[in-house]
C-alpha cells in the first residue's frame, strides 16, 4: 500500500503558488484593503464578568472630533436577528453588543465610529456605562450546581447540551474485563491565536443595495449568516474571498464583528472597518478554545487489550452558545482513537459560564479527546508494567481490518497503524533514544520519552450537527469549483473560499494540472465572491484536499471529456479511440491524426459549426462535490458517519525537566505521518510541523486564565505564551502513504494531525520524566510553574 | 492634534510628512506610505510581525513613533528585493523551503533573517534560532524558516565565491 501511484504533478516537490506574493510583501490582508472614506470602530467592553447594564451615557463622546456615531446593544438588537448557534438553545440569545446585561469581562457593550481608530479609541474612553454587578461563575463543574448563578436566566439552567450515548454492550464488557481504571484528564483553555487578529471591512452600496464585505474569515456559510442577522436577502451580501487570512486554524469566525460592522456601514453610508487590537482579540474576540474535564474509565484485560470505555466530557463553552457545544460532537467520529475498543459510553455536557465564549479550534474537539484517550493508554501500560509501544500495538486496528466500523457508527477508511508505529520507532532509533534519556537521568536531570498516536478525521460532513441537535437535518457539506479554459488556452480554476495558509491555490492548480496534464504554474486560481461562488463550506475540518481537490478533479475530468468529444467530432472517430497527452488528442492507432490544444480551444470558443451537435460552446465545467460517505442522518441510537477519511500519526518525543526550576526542554521530536496520497509535500510537511508546534504550546505554555474576580489575566503575549523558535525542537518526520478509497487520488486531510497528537505526546513525556518521583500530571498545560510546584512537593498551581 | 514635520528614507526613497506625534512607525508606513507588507500582530513588541530595518538593524515598528524615525533609513520587506519583480536570495529560499503558510509573520521573519545574513554567511542553527527567536510564527513551527535561512546562507556563500556564477 505504500507504493504511490505515479503522478505528473501530484506528490512532487513544487513551490506553492502563494509564497511568492508573501515574500515580496504583496499579500493582501484585510487591513491592507483601503477604501476611500473608511471609518473605524473601537469598542467599549464590560469590566465585569456578570453585570446588569443600567445605563450608557455617550454624551461626552459624541461631540468629540471625528466621531460619527456611538452604537449600543439595544439599537442593534432591535434592528437585527440573534446570531446563529449550533445547538437548540433558543433562549440563549446573542447579539454583537450586550443587551441589558454583560456576561463576561471583555464583552462588547458599545461601539464608537470615528474618522480614525485612534479617535475612536479616544471617544470610547469617554463613554460612561453604569453597571450593577451580579454574582458570577467561571467554573464548569460549579455551573451544574443548581445554586450557581444562571448566565442566561431565561434559559433556565447553565446546561447548553447534555447528551448520553451508549454504543455496544458497555456494562457487559466492563463486567467481563479483568481490570478497570478510572482517571480525570483536564484540558484547560487555549486557542490557536493567529498572529493576525480578526478584522472586517464593510461597505453598503446604495446603488445596488449590496453589502460588500472583506474579512479575515474562515467560516462556513458566512455570507448567509450575515444576511440572516441583518435581515437582508442572501443575495444582498457580497463577501470578497480574495483576502489573505493571516492564520486561523479554526477560530476566525468573526460573525459578531461582521454583523456589527455591516449594520454600521449601512446605517452611516460609509465604509466601516473593525480591526481588533490584541487586547480585544484575546478578551472579547471569541476565539478561545475547548475547556474540558474528562472523566474516563477503561475496562481492559491482563494483556492490555481495552474492551470498553466510559467517557464523560464536561466543557465550558463560556457566556454564549456559538458552535462550542458541537466541539463535543466531532470526537464521536473517532471516539476509540486508532484502537479496537468494543463498546463505548459517552456523556457530553456543555455548560455556560461567565467566561469569554468559545470558538472552533483546530481539530474541533479532537485534540482534547485524543489527549484523554492517550493518557489512559499510558496508564494501562504503567498499571500492567507493560511497554507503552506494546500496549498500543496490541490495541491498534490491523491494516487488514479496514474498512473498520467503530462502535459509534463511523467507518475508518484505511490505515496501517502498526507500520507507521514501526517506522517512527526506527526513525527515533529507539534504543539510542532510551540511552539518551537514561544518560540525562544519570546526569541528574528529569528526563522522559513521550509516545502518542492519533487519528485525524478529515473531510467532514458536519453530521455532528444533526447528531447533537434534533432540529438540524443537515446531510451535506458540499464544496464547489469551476474550471475554465479561456479563448487563449489558459486555464483558471475558480474556488469559492478564503484561505489562511493551507495552500488552496497550489492544491487547485496541481489537481487541475494533473488531470488536464498542463503545467500547474501556468494555471490561475481565482476566488469568486459569495455572489458568484459555487456552494461552499469553507476550509474547516481538514476537508479541502478531499473536497476541493475532489471537486477540481471532477470538473477538470468533465472538461477533458468535452475536449475529447470535440476532437472525436473533428477527427470523425469514436472518442474511445483517442488518446490524450498533455492537451493534444490523437487517434490511438493513427497518431498522425491529431488535434492540438490551441485548435481544440479555438473550436470551442470560435467554431460552433465544428462542435458536436448539441454541445455548449466555450470551455467551462463546474462540479459541486458531496462528502464521500456522507449520506444519512444519524440513526435513532446515535450512530453516524461524520468523516470519510482518517489520517494517522505516531509521535515520539524526548523531554528533560530542570529539577530546580521545572523548566522543560524538548530535545527530540519524531513523527510518523500517514495522510494517504500527498498533493504537495512541502505544504503537508509544513502543516504537520506547525501543528506539532501548536500542540507543544497547548501542552506546556498556552493558557487563558481568569482570576478569582472573573477577570481575564491572559490578555497579551506577555502572559499568553506562544512558543518561539527557542521552544520548538527540530522535528524528524517519516511519511507513510495509505491511500483512501474514497478520494480522487487517495488523499486524506492533513491540517490538524500534528496538533491532535502533540499535546498527548508531550504530556506522556513529562509523565515519563516524573514517573520515578511517583508524580503524574494529567492537566494541560503543564507550565513551568506547575512543574516547579510538583517538584517542590506542592500541588500544581 | 499638533503635527510634526519629519523626513525619513524608506527603501532608499526620502519621504517628508507631517505626522501626529502619537502615530507609530508601523501605522505611518502602512497608512501614509501604503507599504502594507509590514504587518501588525500584537502592538506590544512581542510578535515581531512589524519588524523593519532601522539603519540596518531590525526593530519593532510598533514600538516606535514615526517622529522617532526622523532622519533615519528604514528598510521594509518591499525593499529587500534587488529590483521590481525580483526576489532576494533569502526571499527565494523562503519559497524554496515553503517557509510560511499564511504569510502574515513572513515579512518580519525575512527582516530578521536578512539582518542575520548581513552579519554572517555561516550562521549555526543556534544563531538562526536566536535571530528569529523574537518573531512568532503560528503556522510553520519554524523549521522550514530555519531551513530557508540555512539555504540562503549556503547560496550566498556560493555567490560570493569568485568561481561561482550568480544563480
């Protein structure tokens, strides 16, 4: 399975198309888009985690130089509909600006519009808001206590979602198993924290009644959501997708920003923009990630084989619903990880608290869940005194068992987990790595080796929506593209989304070039705006290699078939007697009979009289792709196929910890990676390495904290620590290629897997280092201060 | 607010302007000169996305006021290439190793790498890490950036050898 089929352009080293404009300083990010007369927004935010807004007095601000308007929540709420949410919580209403009550410190209370951002900030300081502070809660477990303050009293409780699933004979399996082990794993709040904050610019065009929007966005159905909230027809919002997005990894969903700015632009008759500063981004930008407590119980045999799992996941969604509860849903599609676990009980609870709301983060909940599962596998090994590799080996699904259906109903497409594990062990030169660890230990350091495996479900159908929301019957998460050849013979692929570094232009050009056998460097990739776009769901869920790649392949095939039909007609032979080579079409047994590319193009664009009867002139083909395997609503007992493809990774890392200060240092990192056929090796490698760095951050450094007063205390890069080049070790990588049977070229998704496995691997390394001291830490991040506290005999801070 | 007259050279061209004293250098470069290749990431001097060369030294353009750059030489990412439509060897190396994804931190990384290669053409991995250690990248995990600077150093060494031909 590792023999890659031969491709012309796919899987070969090729420079990504996008890079040249970025190195030249010619990227076009939202803050670079300049419209004459643009006005700027600054925000007034709540200093209280929970408070009634008694009054807002803008009088001191409105007369200030350059100030156009002050907007408060009442006016905006009267003019708009609440923002869309993912689960069925109709009484948890959300508007861009707080209405009557602020529910977290940092929540937007009022917006000022002025000639410049500086003037808007000056005026924002002069808006006087009177608050009546209320009792608040920031803790997820306390949120379940009936005595806890209600974040949304009209909702009646703090529970946004509570679903229990039982897949298979869990109780029987637990009774029959030789051992059981219970533990708690805590994933505290971090996020993806792109270097570019969220920004949006909107302009109302009164001549045609259209709201033009430029945004740093990665959001499915973004234009629809803006239109719905602003009570506009869908075709009155035009989102321009030709905006480079400065990183997202899931979180760039600024719908509240966009509705606010869209409303202001229409009301004021000026272009209006809001570019978050870092403080707004981190406190009130709604970009924080999962915040989760796992209580897990595993039932297993003497040999380490796991029979059954019970998992309860309690997640702190923050002050509003958003899509946060759905992040408990995606893990259902890989709830047993890469292991043969016969039965599972899963209880998913999402609660609301007085914290910043949560947004989608890379992996959509899969990273925390993988950490919880891998923590258990290590614990079994320790409990049985077995080798950690051996426990994984014994539990892995075997390569000859695919397609493999897991208890929750999802079928894993393909994989060879044992092979990737062995390749990674060989890459790490395991005996030498052990020797290196032991040498560090002998020198007095605390040293440990971490191991983790992980799956990356990719290409998703968003079927967690109907699974977690009875009122949602979505069964498609399509992606559409158009491929065209112009009258001069040049190829363009029209895609319908923004990109945030995933290399979609390279992907689309490579695939179109592969099918049409034309050099991808000469293929233009254009981005349609939302009014001219085909149906799309944006690059979420590691889906674009599968979905956009698949759509381009099919559209290009249709175009190629049209070229063949034209040639067949021109040469007066049957199409199945023709051969296509690099855009020239010849008769197989009479190669002198040929129609070249330029001739085909000319006929299609100029010579209707030479076209086969009934054929449309011109050269254009569109294709809207449905998610492979995504056909059905969930069954009554909660089984569903959410993702078609499953990539696999195996991580190994060596860490040393200073005994005195607790400072960790990652010496070595190894990864084995299998995402099927790789479209562009440098892009896949980059996303994997970047994901690992992101995961190292989540494991050791990054934490959104609030203090006892409910105040955010991670508001800058001084206190929310992103790993720099100093903290990230050299990563050695080995590839494996198990093609997916469901995709055009055998490709799978690859944007998330580094991040999904690295936190578990680093935690495993830390715990191996601490094992000789009898200490175990199952709460992420494990910061220097937590290690120092543990080593000095205290409890982790 | 009172404006202050300044004159500074940006990418070799002298600009005269009247600016508010509170305008940062990065806002001046972006908003007044429309040199939008320099990016704003944190506005408190940690991320390095706004890095420019000030008289050849890398600095944070978000931590300086434009008036402080009066009389100084500034180089932004737009000024790294030898000519219009061309790339420097370092910029080309960034493309060769795919030393970026979203492109947002890239300008600052190029400035940091450029300043390093002005000092040495034989940087160790540690020296490269040190040079870019004040620039945050969220996409790449830094490895392909380190490789790009190593590659550029190697190519610059080759270019500077008398027997070598310019690639």
